[in-house]
C-alpha cells in the first residue's frame, strides 16, 4: 500500500488497461485483454493505448487522429462512460475505477462493431442523410458568389453552440432510446437538424421538419438527458430537441402527431384545472382504440388496486383556480403579442 | 421541527397516492413538518417548457412564490417535477426581464417571485437536513435482511447544471439512505439510467425496453426490491412491469418501493399502513 502511495506522489505508477477485444473475422465472441504499463501523471488514455499498440500488442485497433479533442474520432467508453480518449486523463480515471487500478476501455454502444474499439459510423451518417442535415441555399444559383449572405448576431447565437459538435457520437452511445431501438434518430442527428433548421440561409426547413416528426423521430426522445450530460463539448442538446418540438407545434400544429398531442395536453389541462388529467391522457394522445387495445389489461389490474387516476370530473382543481386561470390567459395574450412582433420582423 | 412547503405532484394525487400518505406517518418522527401546497399547480412535467416557455415560467414562478410567501423551501418528491421547477427557477434567476414580466402578472394574486426559496427533493431533505445519523437513531426495524437496488432515475441527477446534488455518474445519496436504514445496497449499473416514462404513450415499445433492462439487472442481481425517489419511475417499474418483462421474455417479478415507504418500514410502520399493498407487484 505505502508503495502505491509513494508511486502516486512520484507521478508514475503501474496502471492496468482492461481493453475490449473483438475481431469478428476470427473471434466467436468478444473478450478482454489486460495490459499493465507504467504510466506517468498527465498521460491520457489515448497516449496509453498508443503506447500499448507500439510496444505491447500491435493487433490492438482503435481510431484516433488529432489527439487534441477536435476531430472526434477517438470516442470510446472509459470506465463505462462514452468520452474522448485523447482528453481523458489516466490519473483522473483512476479515481473512477470499479476495481482499483484497472481502467476499463470499451467501444461505443449502440453502434455496430468493426474491430476492438472501432465502431461503424455509417448508420449515423445514413441518418444525417435521411434528415437532410445540410444547407440547401435560399440564394438562386446565378447570384451565388455575387451577393453576400448576412447573418445577424442574434441568429448566430442560436446555432453557435450546436456548431461545436465534432460528431464523436459519445451522446449517441449513451442514448436511452437508441439503445432500445436502433431506428431512433439519435441525439447528434437531432442537434444537427436543429442547427440547420434555424439557419436563415437554408430552404428545406419544412422537408426536414416533416421527417423529424415521423416515427423514430423527435417525439421519441424520452427526456433522459444522458446525451447532454455526456457531450464532450458540453452542448445543451436537450435545448435543441425542445426547440425542434416547439417549432413542430408551431408550424405543424398540436394535432399533428401523438407526440404533439401529448405535449399539448399539458397546456390544456393546466389552464383548465391547474392539474394534469391523467385518466384521459392516453386517449387524447393515441385515440380510444389504441388505448383500449394497449392499456385495458393494465387498467383492470389498476382498478383492482385502486390505482386508476380519477376520471376528469373528479380531478379536483388546484385551490384558487379562478385567479390562476386569469393569469394564465393574460400570459397567453403576452405570447400572442410576442408572435406578432416577431412576425413583423 | 423543520418546516417546509410540500409540492403536490399530479401523479401523487392520482396514481401513486401512497407516496404522500406514507410521509404523513413518519414526518413528525424525523422532526419534519411538510405544509401541503394546495394552491400549487401542475409544473408542466418537462413538456410545458417547449409547448410554451412563458407559461412554463409563470406557472412555476407561482409555485415557488407560494412557498416564498410562507418563507419556506419548496420540497418535491417527484424527480420530473423537481427538475422542471428547478429549470424554471434557473431561467427566472438568470433572466431579469422574464422575472419582471411574470411578477407583473403574479401581482394579481398578491404573489411575487423573488428567488429566495430553494427547490429540493425529499431525498435531499432526509440525507442532508435530517442527517444519516439522526435517521439511524430513529430506526426501529432495520432493513438488515434486504438487498436493495437503488434506482435514482434521470431527473434527480440530470441535467447536472440544474440538479447538482449528486454526481450523475456515481450518485450516492439514495445508497446512503438505504444503509442508514440498515439495508444493503447492491452494485447496480442501472442506478443512474432511465425508466422510459416520458415516452410511454408515444413510443411504448422503446419505453418498455428501457424499463425491462433496469428490472432485469435487479432481478439477476437477486435484489429483494428496487427503491426509487420518483413516482414516475415507480409507475413504469411497478405498474408496467409485467408488460415490460413480457416484452423482454423474462418470467419473473420484483417489488418496487417509494423512498417514503422504505423509510416508513424502517421506522416501524406496517406495509399495510404505508399502502404497499396498493402496488401492482407486491
Ligand atoms: S434525452 Fe433523448 S436523445 Fe438524449 S439520450 Fe435521452 S432519449 Fe436519447
Ligand atoms: S453532440 Fe457532443 S457528444 Fe454528441 S457527437 Fe456532438 S460533440 Fe460528440
Ligand atoms: S483524437 Fe481527435 S478527438 Fe481525440
């Protein structure tokens, strides 16, 4: 024990990297290899992997390029969390090990494996294409190069943070819904769609939005915030997701999809009662047939246990609802005025 | 006696009534007094913020202002209500113009949002205000034979810029509470994962997959029960449990408790008193 402490102070110690190995051409299933190297304070996980590849095991495969947190290619799971290997300090990771002194290194989740720590980015690229995440210019072709595109500072701030994304896919690997269904759009794709949709130079906002509200799109996000929490560039991804939803409600209307209906129900109920009317929420979201087919068996169990939410007439309004409603409606007037102002602009 | 304003979450008034009821049994034992906020309204459940950001600010400024009027902190026992109201608070505190606009309307009810009351979770009150040692001293029926899986849920941890009490990657407050009550926490990978609640009505299959994974790990680890500080997580993990496990082809089951029930059990109240029989799985 004293020896480890001494080593720690000296700034050099033995560290074991437990690395996920899998070569689909020869291995029937994945396994882990342990590499113990002497590591100095200040060394990153990527430098350690480079050392292992050069001096211990040349067959170990991983992607990396810039070594400075810019290119996004070295994303992997270190001690269970998706992040960039080139910006992760070994010394900091040592504090997070489940087994003392052993740093676990695995590939990103929810993406097809290619070899060892390398995953296939193609499904992600395909989704970027499916949601048309590029700019189709509003400027006619013959004016290109002759005229300037002026972007206001206000507009720039709307996508400033979103353009920090380096497409490392850490957020994609941590996403709860993608893990449950590989068809799901993915957080990085939503972020990029948001970025394109708020750009005044772009002309295909409506096409993109129409795709985003379909199945496996923006309404399937379950608000778990795992993407945002794991983003290596600290981008508030959920703000982008919320903004797409707000935009969808405004442009396509609250009755457009089940997701939109579900969201709008909160607004309705709060205005009416100050409380959510849970009993009818499934019907208002998905209609009577869906509700009967999907929820009836469970509702029966809940009735037995007296867990069913009360029917609408029995939902007690919050105390003092009259004055609350008046204030709520006054805010509705404010919002209307805001809209008029912004449309005039 | 420590006094707090207690926020009434919609779900605790309808589907998970046992949560608030079980607190009533033991609040005095731990020197706590929760004053129920009957004038409070639905926080918008992490939806109103994008449906209408301004109504979202108004509604939650009012919820907090009601507590401020009493000079008390606002205590919440649903993760999503906690995250939602704290998000609004942050917005209001950072945006003077919004705060002004909202306060101009709140005047009608004689209310003003000042930003003086904290918005905190019941779990934090137990661990940080009552304290683990005081809780330990009150335990009459230690949970010593139980292996317990702590399921924190998302919105008590993330976004950490809004929550900030626990490390979202390695939370510990719930584990500490379990241990103070004499129980044994199990290592549980899903402790900081998602239950899938917020898409139950929009993407049911995905939501149930998410829930099934969390249930499966606890079952495989031979936990006696799962405990969660969130009634929405409870609704999925208990109410939708059989559906989720069926979808994942798992033939088993596991009870899920609210923290208020777990505390009640350790302080000597019966499962019947606490309403545990109302759960779908028990
Ligand atoms: S918040 Fe939505 S997009 Fe982000 S990880 Fe969770 S489900 Fe995925
Ligand atoms: S949003 Fe953040 S975590 Fe996701 S790909 Fe972009 S930089 Fe990486
Ligand atoms: S190597 Fe480029 S981001 Fe790590």
